[in-house]
């Protein structure tokens, strides 16, 4: 039988000192999600209306035959969701590295987790 126990201050400090930058960044983003009172992307279920927060990893304009789309990958430390704005070529402030909170219906398309035309709020800084 394996027992997991919460380490003390020294153990947590040693773990942070030896962790890579991506791991530390993911932990900080997960903590920010909890503080903001938002759902973790990994806990969101298809069809649910959710509010998620995180950092934009990439922003891509995808010209389509019928409707152009702007797609942004939002990472919250637990997972990623693609925010898709239909009919948009650019949205001021939507750029890689920005932190934002998005609200909309969680869906799945082509094996990806997506939120179409989400309401959003850019975070300061």
C-alpha cells in the first residue's frame, strides 16, 4: 500500500527549486484559476457553460472558404482549450502571452476542446 503525504516546507521548497520552468508556470496558472474561482480546463465537460482563465499560448488566423476564424489556445496549467471567434480576422489584445478569462459553452470539435465565440475579459499586465 502506498501512502501519499503532504510534504513540509523544506520538501515543497526543494521541489520548487528542482522543478523546470514549465512545471512552475503550470502550478502558478492552476493556482490563479482557483483564486479567480474559475473551472480548470481538465475538469470541464462537453456541453457545460464554463468560465476558464489562463494564458494564451498561440493565436492563429485561419482563413476558410466561407467564414474566417481567429483561434487562440488558452492554457490554464491543467490543460488547453481553443477559443474560436468566427468571422474575425483580428481582435485587439488577443495575442500570445496575454492572460484572459473566457466564458462560453465547452465543446469538442475534431478531437479538440473548444469554446466558440466566448465572452472574454483581458487581464491587466
